[in-house]
C-alpha cells in the first residue's frame, strides 16, 4: 500500500491495486512518480517491502515515514522494547486485538508488489497508525528531537534500499585474481583451496596425526594431547602458545575466514552485474547502528578493498568522521574544555596537554570514559579527565549509574536502551550482582554516546543524499564512513557536499556548537587507496 501524505497535512493521495486484481507495476510506478513531484512524505508500513519495487521501476522518492521503524522507536521509549512493531501490530494494539508477531525470515524482506496470501494493511489502517504515532510523539518530553530521529531513521530506510539496489562496484576479475593469489585456484565444491589444504597438512604434521583445523573439539583435544590446555581456539589465546602448530593454524584461520565469508561462493551469491548488493538492516543494533542480513558489507576485510574499483570515467568519494564519538560526547555534555579540544581537527592531540603531552594517554582516557575501561593506566588517566573535563566525565558516569540501577537511558534524539532482562534482575540480587550491574553500566555508558553518533551519521547521510547531483549515488555506509560513486567530473562537487552535509548534521542535532565534526573526503579509483 502506498499512501502519499502532503506536507503539513494528515491525509493525502492513496495508490492501491484495483479491487480484486493486482495493479500493473508500471502503472503503480507511474502514479508514484506523478505524485512525487509534489514532494509528499510517503507513509509505508515498511520501506523494506514498499521501496524496492519502485527502485526496480526506476522511481525514487525523497521522503518517507516508515511506520515499522517508528513504532520500534516509540515502543522502546515506552519501555516495551522488542514488542512487534509492524503496522498490523500497532493497529491491533490500538484496538485491543491480538497482536500478530512480526514477519521473520524471507517474509520480512518480501519485495513483490502484492502478496495475496499475506495480509496487507490498507490506506485507512496506515493513516490511523500514523495519527497514533504522531499523537504519542507529541506527548514526549522533547517531541522535536524525536521527530528528527524518526525522519532520520526513515531516511535511512530509503538509503538502505537504494544502496542495496545500486550496489557497490565490485570487480569480479580482480576478486578472482586476489583469491587465487592468496588461496590457490578455485576448488571444486566441498574441497579446500590448495593453500588452505597445505596449511591444514602443516597443522596435522605438527601434531603428528590428522587434525581438522576447522574443528574446535579436535584442536582442543590435540593440544591437550601435546600437554597444552586450551579454553578456546581464539587467535589471541593461540598467540600465547609455543607450539609448532600455532603459526600454520593462525594462518589457516585467517585465510579460511576469507574463503568462507568473501570467497568465490560468496561472490556468486552477492555480486551481480559488477555490483556487491548487500541487504542492510537499519538500526540492526540496539544503539541504532546498522547491520546486514547477508553479504557482510560491514565486515569487508582490508585486503578486499582493492576489489572495490570505480567504473571507467567514475570515481569513489570515501569519507569518514574523525574521532566521532568523543566529539559527540563533548557536544552532548556541554563540556566547554572538551568542546574546545573538539574544535580541532585532531581532538586527541588537542587534549594531550591535559595528559602530560601524551596523545596516547588522552585517547586512553577518552575511550575508557566512554567504554568503562579500568585496566592499565586507565584509572589514573580517568582521574585527570574527571578533574579537567568534569561535565563530560559526569555525563557518562550518570549513564553508567542508570544502567547499574536497571534504569533506561536515551540517546540525544531519544533512542532508548532495552530494559534489563528478568535474568539480569535475578542475577543482580545474587552473589554476582555487582559484576552484572557493572556490565550493564558499561553498556549504558556507551549506549548514549554510540547511539547519538549513529544519529549524527544518519542525519549526515540524509542530508548528503539530498545534495548529491545525479547520477552520483551513495553506495556504502559503515558507522562513520560513507562512499559515493560518481562521474569523475562531479568529484569536487561531491566532496563539497560531504563537508556541507557534516556541518548540517551537526547543526540539526546540536545547534550552534564549538565542536567540529570534520569529514575527510578523498577521491580514489580504488577503495584500498583511501586508507
């Protein structure tokens, strides 16, 4: 169902299939294109299902209100994190009806225009849920901030669909050549590449008997037989051992991960027409950060960056926000000393004067404050931070205390942390209570900062999307990094747009602030050259 809501109104035009039959996709796309000229805000039950068919028909929209994402934000704010968030569920709650579970698996990503076997909300239902969401937002302590969060989250839904549709340039010939250099020729299905098999043979030779390096159980048993006790086969634990099997096993694990997660079979599934098309999940992490439901776009190994190559006559604009989370903390806390340091390009160098001139000490202090670190020199450096930057220090301490006490915390715009589980409440009343409380305090301490950093990044992308000249496209996003694929003659214009978008995102969230949010953007033909 497609509902266009005109600006500053609660109703609008509706596009629906003809009664008793499916409307032709081309007719639907043409109708959406016509109404889009009036720049409505489209109200969709879920952009994951509504937008892809339009993109395939060559139609893009400027704005939407994603009811599912908004319902999730509101439920969390009301202390009901995790309850079904679909438009059908929201409508059922409104009327005291049984609440249906959210669709899971393939149904959650269904992108056909119409599915007669699955109930679809009609226009009246969508508008009723929209009105209820607007009412609940208006009743919040700071509705303006929350409206910005909803707008940014919904814009993220559009961007996620567009990036999945457009895809990131991915040279299959370069990918194959790289894999062959690292692993050997592509093996037949079910067999290891030559390099992996050679390393597996080295591991077996070191133990003196066959051992499957993919089997944790066999490895632990083999090491035990050699007089070495292991709790796990994690790399950091293996590196502490003096045994001839360690080096080939570490090399095997690294290459096996590459083979499994970005090998030939992965490319067969995720790369089409020279584009890596991932499935992004907006707010797939509780803090608001994105995740993927397939493809591993957020875990591209550095070695694979050389496979991301711009088309002929095009260029990649790669930009990332320097030291984003400390700058967010400075702006949120209103700490004047930290804000002055955050007005510099290198925040840690500016802070070094307060930490004996050592940049690394300034970095340790900031990260310890945001993540709750206490090891090494952290405690001593945190004492300096508490004295020099009291408001920033107290801001994260208050968030940690709230978490330890089982209370909710919120990001700058109002994203709310999940409530503690019943298991946690039981645990904190027992002998391990102090540790459980501290663990949750570390989570909430970072939630307020990481959640706000995610909001800043969403605002940045939403603004940048509107500034990009056609045919430039956002093709990649990871936490604080964006990538735009554009014609070579648009490179300077896109770099300027990145800078303007960063400034506007900062203004939207924090108003006038001395804190700078620099975005270093570079134009490269290959992603590997950007780092």
